[in-house]
């Protein structure tokens, strides 16, 4: 069975940017870029995909969701590097990070991978749309990201690989761990909230409590906020969590609009852009250019032979 791998670009880049100490020939950090390529080699070795799609958050990608909740992704702690070979002041860090991202995209342009970025659209929505794209009907889909938002997309053909945990998440592993089906995972998280995105949940209600008090969330059948509300209202002996849920209906519905990926928030013109990127993809591996760039960055010593071998096999 053919296999396509979707990579949340910024998610993979940031992990390398934080920990990888590689410097270029000018003594500037280049670890985010080079570390990404090494991580790409690792996941390609693990899954041996026929196609690879790297998706980036677009400019002001969170704007539309922030319109629903102005606190969305606000107050995040700044990225803290644990690299000790060189220290940059805050302005230099911003400049260097931007440079590394652009340089990485230039590297990927030499590889037979699809890169997608759309202004005012988050990578999550693009990946969700791509994972359900008719072109990949019948393909195995692997989403590479540490973001739990993608759990809701798991099905018989779609799994999530979490690199830090080195764990493949499937429908069964989600049911085993959370007792909640992927079809209801976005609803459950809308109720529980997501501190990483600064989305407040219903007080005193976590995923374990939800699974215990609302066992129907483990079924494949999709539930909605109205079903939760009806269940709470029918309780003869209401607990505090039932009262809290009944008082937080608007919060849950708003969170769900932001968090759900079942129907990606992408305009028709941008859907066409993604369609063209996928259907019109013409893979080309410019290996010599790729190697030349490594030597330009004083990184020619890094062994990416396995990545090259896998890239050579990508054809249409």
C-alpha cells in the first residue's frame, strides 16, 4: 500500500532549533535547519514513504481562530534554546531563526517533497485537508507531529507519529489510553481545554473524567455538544461537573470551532491551491545542489545518504 507522510514543519524545526548546536562557516547557529534534515532522514527511514509533504503555518495563520478567541495562543513562553556554543541577543535570535527557516525551505526545494504554506491558514488545517484528499484515497497516511490535535484525524489509514516519544498513535492506542474515540476527541478536548494554546476548559473536567462520566465518547459514532448537554440535564443526581458543563456550553462550542479539524477552515481558493500542489506535483531530486548547499553551510560532513536514497525513489 502506498504511503504519504505529512510533516508539521514548524513543529519539527523548533525541536531541532532548541537542541542542535550546529554552526555554519560564519559561526552562526544553523542547527534548526540541519537538525530538521536529520530528523527528516530518521522518519523517512522509519516509514519509507512514497511521498512527503511538509506544511508550514502561513503568515498570520492563527488570525481567523484568534477572531473566535483573542486569547488563542497568547502568552506563550518564548522559545528557550539549550545550545551553549553561542549566545545571541533577542534581536539576533529572531533574525537567525528567520534565516534558518528560509534556508531550510531552500534545502527542501532541492528535494522531491511538497511544501505548502498559505497566508492566514494554520498548518493543522492544511494537513487535515491533505490527509483526507481524494488523491491519497486508499493510501496509508502518517502525520509527524507532537501536537495532540491530530489525534482526531486517526482512522484505519491515518496515524500520528510523535517523534519525542517515538510513538505511533492509532485509533486503538487512543482508545486504550483515553477511552475516547478519535471521532469525539476534538469535542473532549474542547471541554477539557488546551493550556498549550491558552484555551480555557470547563473547570474540573479533564479527559479522564469525561471518559468515565460519558462512556459513549468511546464509540465510533460522532457526538456533539448537544448530546453532552442533554446527558447532563437528564442526570437525577447532578455532580459539580454536570453543573459546570451546563454553564459552559458557549465556551465548549467556541473551543470546538477552534480545535476541530474534521472540517478544515480553508477557503475554496486555498483548497484549489492545495489541490494543485498535490495533484500537480512533479518530483525532482537535485542532489548535487543539495550537497553543494551542505558544503556552503560547512555541514558537508553530515551523513544524509539514507535520506538521498529514499528521495531518489520518489517518482510519479
